[in-house]
C-alpha cells in the first residue's frame, strides 16, 4: 500500500522505525527484532539508510523482508548527500525490483570532512525531483518542528519544506520532539504557508536518558521540564527509565491523537519490547 492511501483513511495510524545493523554478524539479531515488531502489525515500518549510505546495502533487503515475509508495508529511507546520480538510480532500481512503493527522501548528514557539495545532490528537494522521474513512488520528506539547525530561521526552513512539497513530496515526517505544543504551533505555520500534506508525528521513547539528552543538544530539540525531571530521576536506573520513557511517549501520543494528529511514527530503536508496550497502551485508542 502506498502511504498516501493509508493517510487518507479516517482512523489513526501507528508505525515504527527500524535501522539496519552496522555489521553482517548482527544481521540475524536484527531480523529477529524486525519479526517481533512486525508481529504486532503496525500500519507500516520504516527502514533507515545510514549516514553517507553506511548501512544502505541492508536497507532494501530489510524493507523487502518486511513486506514479503511479514506482510507489513515498508517505507525505505534514501539519502542523497555525497551520492552520484548513478548510485541513486541504482538504489531506485533495487527498490522497484523489490516491490517497495514508499520512500522517505532525505538529504542526510554531511560526512565529516565533506563540504556537502561533492555529490550530485545538495538538498532533499533535488532528490525528490529525481525520484519522481524514476518511478511511481509515494515520496515522503522530513520536517523539523523547531527548525533545521542549518536554517537561519523557522520561516526559512518552512520555505525549504515548501520546495520539497512542490518537488513531489506527498507527506512529511517530523524529527523527534517532546513538547506537543511545539508541533501544534508548527503545523499551524505550515498550513498558513499553504502546506497541506499529511504530517506524521515522530515520537522517541526515552530509554537511555544520557544518549537522548545528548542527541537533543546536537539537534536543537527542546527539553521540557517534565522530560528533564524524568531523565534526572530515572536516568541511572535502566529499567525504570525504560518504563518511564514508554509512559511519557504513550501520553504524548494520546495527546496527539486527541488533538487531531492521526499519524504517529515511533522511533523504537530496534526494541520490540518498547514497540509492543506502546501499542498495548494504545490498543483501544487506535482500534
């Protein structure tokens, strides 16, 4: 199923992200995690594409396995920074042959020591244009409720989002955020700028406080006081932190659904337990 068809339905959706292993010897462990998450039948599962394509060799293989073995719709990430047109065309050919219809088109992080100008693509909008030329894919893009770190302002960032939509992006998935009010304000700004594609809210359960807080510092993600209090109280108690993180994420999602955000994507970090508990907590809400 193409995701734009899924998002046109009136019911809420819940989906999960998985990421490929960094080495072949962890691939079997990864397949187990995929199977466990797929067993709860999420609306779709996304598969990341490593920085600079570092784990890209696994992305198509995993996406194909999700669809053909487990019967779950897959969304394959594709990044373009430092890539050639030939490499992108090769990836798109592989996705077509695997029967993958959905792509999340991303610029990707600029590799260390690279100025980001060495490849054929500098921006995600350029990648989206290329994908549109190469096949009948449903294309999604990333958006940033607090603005992209490289943008001078949120308004400038929203103008760049508009370019993605004009290029053929049919839905947007947000970077993680921990304060829903930030997302509501952001969506209002998008709509006022004429951007009406479906928004998929990206939610990150807190299971490792130090790691997540560091990631927030690097991405510019705001940390609301309740989040900080949870991390301070339970950060050195892994089991308690996992339980508290799942509860926080669950409450976020309930609030999102209650406020009309009907598509939620959980960055579950390849942890079946986290995915299963969140779906269990929402079992009557997403029926």
